[in-house]
């Protein structure tokens, strides 16, 4: 029998236990026998009143969290569902690949982040932070004030994980969606929408998530040329982006059509102006996507920061 697993990720004091308490207080475990595996103990404790029908098992050392251990827990406690409060310093990759039994199905990953310490962890433990963000189905930034909300919105968090739901929980108890779909990050009333070098990642995420906004809109940007043999007569124009380290660089690009591409080699920088149209293309897995019809193309100097960072 498959057992659904709900994983709560994040560093110490990120709000994992508080979130789990809220889930349990809402009656999540009332109907189904639940196993709660605690891999990290912070300052907040589980609410005893919410632990009815819940068995708590504590794991202090990463090497003790093994597949055999989880199978013994399954045999002893016979859970219908499992919650895991994961240690922020342990490898999530090891947990997915080597620890989870085959019949334990990872249903949802929720990452909790203390907003005020996010920058510190991102700078000093970047790869571990990115592991928690890129794998998450839901990300919650806790204890936000106005300055922290502004700083988070200035980051390209959608570039790190485009599928996750991202929420900002404020210090006054209110919350808001990080991605307010009603707000466009660019002025669409301009005759030509100018994309600043540092904002290309923001624009790329927006045009991919809301391509209809840019239908028949003219844009101007500085990009890199990428020739691909599978797209004769076309190129991919975009920028390289790094989410956490040099081993994690990806290319953010969109299909472009027009003349003059043969004058440039792959990785050449160009100054480009063109109009966006939505078309079905194999580069977008056969779905409709933004295609840039280039109206002006010329050489460009490299920007001071060649690789975008989130």
C-alpha cells in the first residue's frame, strides 16, 4: 500500500514546526493514522492537543535515517500518512534516492524560510538553500516586514522555481501571494518595452508565464545569440543564469526569427529589437510560446554582469 509523505524543509527557526502545528490543528490527522518524523528540534514544540492520532518519532543523526529504519516504523506504527520535519543541514537528495521506501510516495514538499535570514543562508549555504527552493511545491517566507517583502520581490525567485506556490507571511499575521498575477513588472504602455540587463530574468519568467501580455508588443534587450541546428533559419536569444553555483548555470532563451543572424556566432552579444507573437513551436514542446520577430539587430558590448543571478 502506498503511503503519502509530506516533507517540511527549511533551516532551523524557519517556521517548520509552527506550520506543522497549524496543519495538525486544522484536523489533518483526525481521519488517518499519522506518523510524524522529527529530524530537527527548534525552540517551538508540537502542540500536544493536535497530536491525537499522531505518533512522533525523533531522528537525531542523519545516518540513522535509513530505508530500513522507515520500514521498521511502518511495520510498528502502521501509518496511513507520514509528515517529515526535515533537518535543514541534511541532504534532501539522499533522502529522495536512498532513504524513502518504494511504497512511500512523496506527495508534497513545503519549504519554510525565515525572511530575515534568507540572504545569509543564500550567500553562505547557497547550494543547500537552492535544493530546498527548487524542489518545493510550496515556499513560505515567514516574518516579513515591508523592507523584506520589497527585497524578496526584487529577486528573481520565479527563475529558481516556476511551479511552486510562493507566499509571504507578514509579521502582523497577514499573508500575500508572492506572484501577484494582476501586476505586470513592466510598463506595457511603452511603444517599445525596454528590458534592463539586470531584469532580463524577471522578464523571461513573466513572458513565459503570461505570454498573452506581450502579444504584438515590441521589446528591446541585450542578449546572447544561440544557434541550434534543429531550428534552421531561427536562433535562440537569451541570457545565461546561475541559481546557486557555477555548476547550475542554465540558458533562458526564446525563439527569434528575422534576418542578419548569420553575421553572429553563438555566444555573441547583440542589441535586439523585435515584436513578440505567440506561436506553436517545438522549442516549447509543441505548445504556443513567445516568438520574437526581430526588426533591428546589431552587435553589443558585454554587460558588466554576463551571468544573471537570482
